[in-house]
């Protein structure tokens, strides 16, 4: 059985700056034949326009083509859900998943998740992961953090979420922006026990590395 065919991964995308993180995540998951259920918040449309001067389509069918083109990923299974569809499969705990990754995650979304609010499908799906004891990984992209941000992140961590800030490293000698982005993506996917990003991993004080090649990259 190919990875992810039995249980999908939920990919939540919010209006935080840094949508390249979501694109690279989707690229590696789909090219590794994972099944992905994607839901983007309302603010994501505005950020796409601001960062890439591209209008993201609202229709789920057109969104699938849009995300595959952006990620240059044509394998795996991708299902896109409107954020307004709170009756979608991923809104129910009876729909079994490998977990959910919210990348990038705005501090507004962090606050709502910490308060247990579910005003759209993304927030509901994340709330379901917590109540079912499944993995929820949050990748906040904000700086600096206010005390309110820190308290909300602490609340999420106490509830069982894993917090992976979008903070890249340099010990792997990055050469491109994508190298920096991929470091964060790899560390976030590590929390789901998924290793599909070509990351140079630290092997000790000698400074040696092990490179894990990505599938289909």
C-alpha cells in the first residue's frame, strides 16, 4: 500500500505570510503519494494576491488544479474543501486521519484554536484533531510574538498540539530560499513521522550529515 492511501493528512493553510511553506509541503506530500485534504482560510486568498499577484480560485475543482500547478505535484490524491463547508468529511471525528498540519498559521487562527472556536472548516478540523487525540502541528509565522501570542501557543501545546515555528537553520548550508523553507517543512512533517524532504540531518559534533532524498523531486 502506498503512503497515505489508508488515512489522509489534513493540510490547513491560513492567511499568514509565507505561503511558500504550504506549497513546498504539498509538493513533497503529493510527490510521495500521500493523500491530502486541503482547506484554506478566507484570508489566504488575499495573501496569495499580495505575495504572488495570483488570484486563487474559490471552486474546489479549480483549487485542486491551482495547488498542483503551484506545487508542481501531479501524484498522490488531493481533495480541496471550501472553508465554509463545515459539513465536510474532515469536520467529523469519525473521519480518520494521520493528523493535521496548519502551515503557515496566523496568530488569529492560533487564538481561535486555543479558545476552542470553530468559525470555519479549518478551525473545526483542527479542533477535531485535538478532541480525538490525533496529531495537530501548527507552524506559526509571526514576529515578534506578543505575550498574548505566547500564551495562546502555550495553551495549544498543553492541549496536545506540536508547535513548529517557521524558523530555519543554517547548519545544513542552505543555498536557496527553498532550502530554508524545506528545513521548516521537514521538521514539521517529522512531527507526523513523515520523512519525504531531502533534509541534511545533523549527525554529531563532527559536522557530518545524512541526506534523505525526496521522492519524485
